[in-house]
């Protein structure tokens, strides 16, 4: 049996601000006051490392979670150690045989190049604001603003991200705040204003209102 990579066995991390955020949201927002208690001790959790998290997001684009896991497992098996340099050493055909499209092979190579060359400043991210990190990430092929925002929420655990391109968020706001009526980005942004400075936490609970199973990214 193959041993797991560090990215697969990394401990789960829970945001230190979570309980404080919940108290804030319950006071400020009538929907959150009802929603948050329904999910007890459930919390956002971060795991894995930055490179693995972004690689997974590319592998999983436009395919089911089950299919993505299958392709990921086969792709990982091509490398003795999962790291950017190892990805750059892979051939196109062997990656296609593992289930990746030609475009995803290109995207993963570009991601690996950005990490291997230091074009993304992973060690400086803690000191950088959200928009500066998004700017670095969207320069990588295959990573758009939505993926970058998911990375901010689930990997860096930034507390105040409002992903207005997220269909689930707009649907959840529609159901919880507008009796199911369609919601514009402007209306969603206005709802999110009341959630600051903990928009990420409120977004997580809105997602839970649609699907009780925690989102894993």
C-alpha cells in the first residue's frame, strides 16, 4: 500500500476567530441568529498545503467530486514525491492516461512553474491583503477569481471574503433573505455588508443551509 503524501495527512486547522465571528453574526443578522445554532460544533477546516490545494481545484474543474478523486489518485501515483518540480518532470501522455485533459495538463504545468520559480510569494501571503493574493493567483492559467476566493476561505482561512460569483451563495441568500426571489450581485453585496468583518463565516453557514454536509476544498 502506497504511503500518503504530507498533503494528504496534514492536520485539520480550525480558524481561531470562529466563535467570536459567530457571536458577532448572531447579534447583527436575523438569519444568522437562526442558522448558526443549527450546526452546533461544525467549523470550517483547512488541510493540505497551498500547491496541493490549488492543484486539486484544477483537477476537479467541470467533473464530479468522485471522478476528480479518481483522477487525482492516478495522477499522484505518477510521482514519487508530490511537489512542483515533480509535476514539471511529467510527460503529457502519461498525465492524459491518468485522466487529465490536455488543457488541465497545461494548467497544472503553469501552476507548478509559478510555485517552482517563486512567482507566487507563499511565505509573504500572511502579510498580504486578499486582493494582492488574488492578483497573484489569477495570473496562473486555469485559476480564476472564484477559485482564488475559495482558496482564501478554505486554505488561508481569511475571515472576510465575499465570493459574489458563487452560485450557491446567491441561491442561499435568495432562499434565506428574499423568499426565493432571484438575487443580484448588488443585493448580495448589501446583505454581506452586515456580515463584515466575518463574511467568510456567514458564507460558510449560507452554504450549509443548502447542503448540511461541510464543504471540503
